[in-house]
């Protein structure tokens, strides 16, 4: 089989649930971007992707960087790290940590 020579001959990206390539959170670095991986409620590592830029920014904040990837490409990046779970458009997430509250003296009430 001959390699594609033009963009029209190459295969399209595998489409996500909404029919589009996925928006994947990344962390920029000096040598390029690194895919961000997260943890599920039990502490296992997972890959996360979103079907729209808006849902990614709503979940992770306006400063979150992203790249477009197909689901198979994201799974291929995650596999060498032992990550097999991919969550698309996750709904449940913990809020970003806020500043620590000052700790005052604690009183034990004895009844």
C-alpha cells in the first residue's frame, strides 16, 4: 500500500461521540506540549477529552491549553503509561483548590 501524498488521500481522524476530533487538555513546555492525565475517584489514572472547546474550558478553566486529537491517538499516548480509561466530557470533577483557611485553636466539647 502506498503512503498518501496529499491531504485528500489521507484518512480522516476518528470522530468522537459528537462527530468531531476531540479537544485534549495539554500542558505547554519548553519542548512542546504534554498530554495531561487525571485521576478517577478511586485514584486510577485516566485520559480525559472533550467534544467541544467550550466544555473543556468550562471544566478546566480559561487558561487551559488544548490540542485536537482522535480517540485512538490519545489512547496510543496513554497506553505506554498503563492508562486504559478514556473519559469524554467528564461531568464530575473537584473544584480547584482555594487558599487554605487559617487554623485557629480547636475546642473539644464534652457533654
